[in-house]
C-alpha cells in the first residue's frame, strides 16, 4: 500500500464512533462492489485498522482508503482457483489479534450472507478473541437494485428466498429441497449459481417452474463492469453462454425481473426511456390500488 490516495474521505462528525482496540477483529461487510455502498461504520473501521484481511471482491478503491502503513492481506476465495483454506484464514485472524493488531476482516457483501463470516466469528470467539460485526449490503439485494430489480414488490411477491448455488464441496447443496423452494417461493435469488446453473434450472423446472418464467443474471453487480442478462428459465443457460456472462453473478428467478422494464434506473439516467412503465399489465399505478 502506498502513501498516495486517489480518494479522500471526510472526517466523520461526532466523537462517539466506535474505536478499534488492539486484539480485536471487526468482521465488516464491504457491500457488493460500488465503494459508495459502504456503511459509515465500515469507513470508520478503515480509518483505524492496523491490518486488513480482505476478500477477492472488495474493490481496490475501498482498500485505497486505508491509512498509510496499513498491512493489506489478500484472502480471496474464488471458485475453481487456488485459494487459502477457510480454516487457515480464520486462524490467521486469531494470530493477528493475539499479536495486538487492530484487525479489519473486510468481506464482500454482508459477512453473514453466504460469506463465511459466521464461521470466522465462531473461530475467533472459541479462541477468546473479541469481535464486532458490521453488516453490509448484500449483492442479492443491492446488486439487483442496481439492475433495476426490486426483490419485493407488492404486485409481484410476498416472499423471496435466498439460496447458494454450491456448498462446501463446490457441488450444488444437497441439503436444499429445490422442489419445495420452487413451489414455495415467488422470487428466488441465487448466489454463486453459475457453475451449476444447468442443475439448478433442471431442478426448478422439474418442480413445476415454467420454462418462460423471467430470469435475470447480473454479473459484477454495482461495478463499472456490471452486465445484466434478461432471459427465461428455459433458455438462461444457453443465453448466458452466448453472451459470455460469468461469475461473480446473482441470479434472480421470478416475475420481479419484469420490473426492470420500468425501473432500469441506470438506463433512465443515461436518457433512455423505460421500455414499459407497466410491465405487470395492471393498468394503474401501485399507489392507486
């Protein structure tokens, strides 16, 4: 880390912001990618940490906000690529804390939403290391919002289910009852599902989800490289391959995807007209119903 910083953060007002103490580990969510989606507590932590242990999807701009001299340690885990074992990462946090460091464990999204933050926190507590948890905006909510897709809309769904597309072995989770999920949830948001999209699609369709059900795949959500593919359950695998849509990606299955036709706010900001201001065909604004 160099002493030159492209970004300058304002000083936080007030005097009662939490202070990091030597020997503590703060488990902090960095959000889905856009540095502006950090919480103020996360910014406060960046200004105090002696050492930052970060995931693969933490934006470089966020790391540039660390104080000069802060030790930066990469601990990213990417599917199919060499990466540190989770147990080793957790024990490294223990060692850093025991060395008297103010340790910031910076994790993409929210540390407790498919982020292994619970495992790391559990290891730290078992070793007598004090912790603080700072939530972050999860990609399954914030990433879809940047795509113009609300995960809930009162004319679309009264339930949403968040699932992971792979388990500790890297396979599709055997503990998930895909048939029950398909029947019981109006909108399904799938993290880390690209590797097994073929199996997930087959399981959902076998359970009765229609082939023409709307699907959106948002890759590199909230970053300048964000891409959104609008497709259907029956053609999503082929369409993703054709368009070169790759991980990291969030997959949304359900009619909430249709709302992107009206709420693609990034297209609106670029001066493009909405494709359909009433994608559900209700004829009246929601507030009038």
